[in-house]
C-alpha cells in the first residue's frame, strides 16, 4: 500500500516544549504539553515572533524520526503537517524553519488548524497529541502517536516504536 506520512512538527521533530518552558520560566511542562496550562494564548505566545519560531531546535530524535518515515514510504511521500499557534509569526516562522533546516520540504508541507482534513485511506499521521490522532483516525486516516513524556506512550522509545509500527501499518 502506497502511503503518505503526515509528520507533525511541534513535539515530534521540533522541540517547542523546552523553548516554551524556558520562555515562561516553567520547570514542569506537563500542563502545557497536555493543553492544560492555565494561561491565555497572549500569556503563552506574547513576545514570540517569526524569528523565535524559526529558531526552535530539533528534538533530539527528530532527524532520526524523519529518516524512519522517509525510509518507510520514500521521502517524496512524507509531508510536514503542523498546526500554527493562533499568534502572529507562528506560521511564517514554521515555514522559515522548514526552509532553513529541511530545504527539501520547503514545498512539501501543510499548515492547518485541523489535521483531520488531510485524512484519507492512504494517509498516516504521526503526532504527539492524542486528540489529533483520534480526529485523524475518525476522519478515515491511519494515525500513530509519537511517544513523548506527556502522552500515554511515555515509556516507549520513540524511534524504535515508530519504526516498528509504521512498518506494520504499511504491510497491512
């Protein structure tokens, strides 16, 4: 089966979480990571701009995860899929990040507030957010949760988990 992988940025290949923790002076990002931080968008994103978003670092295993996806379906079938923050500069900064750090993906991305719009019988979403996974699957796509400290797969090694699960899904 020829699949396309829609690969999330923030929390999967881009280390947004540590950058936000540093900006806000938070030691524990659990609430932010689960979408439970008792702060407004203004409080969270105030002071960020396109340059801030464009300068975010890779996750430690982000490039390895990208390589797993490319090896599974071919680089031409991997699409970066991200939900920009509802704040000026987020979308522009994400595009700058892609162009700078992933130039071969500069024309292979989707920025959307609803990743489920990309779901169909040939698409697989890899995301760290369980709500995005559920919505994508309900819309007819396949979906894999990327293990991260803030989700239910926190005890699994991300690269190995995704490699084995992607292969299972492609072969079925």
